[in-house]
C-alpha cells in the first residue's frame, strides 16, 4: 500500500512539474553540470585487446537553444576524464597499467522534447586531449608518467558521437549519456599502437541558472 501511495505521489509531482515547465519549454537556458564517467577502450582494428573500465569525473556548462516547442540545439563544454585499466605479465611478473586521459569535450546535440520533463539528445562530439597519465605497477615497484598536450597535432582532436537524455525537474537536470569515439586515439598521429577508441557512459546532475 505504501508503495502504491508513493507512486501516486511521485506521478502527481512529475505532472505538476510538467505543467509548471510547459510555458518555459521554448525558452533559452544556461546551466552547469557535474558527474562521472565510466570509461573504457576498444581496439579499433578488431584485434584481441582486453581492458577494464575506469571511473573519472566530468563537469562543465550547457546551453539550450530552442528552435520551437519540441526541437532545439544543446551545445555543451565539458572537462571529461577517460581511460582504462589493463593487466598483464612481463618477464614472468604480473603488472597493472592505469591510464587516465583528460579531455575537453564539446558535444553539439539536436534536442527533441516530446514532453517538458524529458529531452532526448543526439549529435557529434569533438574531444581535445589535454593530458595523459600512465601508472605502471608490478610486485616490486610503481612508475608514473604524465604528458601534457597542447593540441598542436590534429590527431589529438577526436570526433565522436553521443546519445542521451535529460530529465528536467524544475531547475534540476538529471542527465545520462553514451559516447563513442569515431577515430583512433593516436597520441602522436602515427599508426603505432595502441590503436584504440574511447567509449564511455556518463551520469550528471545539472542546474539551470537561466
């Protein structure tokens, strides 16, 4: 009985929010958001390559530009951490490699708003690699290497695609995304290994400031 009452109250709350937001459905919005990525990589050439997912954080800003009651454009600018964890054996000794990559992600979404509380998103994403950190650990030692990139090489700029949805509750925006790189992540623009692409899912909580 309690569960039924809770569902009724929740449904009533959402309907009330939908009614309250209907007048602002075609309005311009500017906001901030933060959350986390669960990232991994896959081999772009289809070879045997196994890695474990790695958690990173993401934060930035978004803008909602209406093109009508149901359509809009939503660009975002995000600082986004990706990477992976790998395990293996070298000269009979087990090792762990943890790679963290920092990107500036700029997705540009087509926004579809079937109802005021829900926004469906899809579009290209441009990613700019700014820093990479590798931590190599075995049974006897740990080695850390960091490299800062200035994006002088265009191969550090990667095109991807992104799909997702936003749940709009008053000024709060609860977001979910799935993202894939379309180009290989070659740090120096050559064809040397690792030939991989980033793939990650993302969850954020945002706040509309305008």
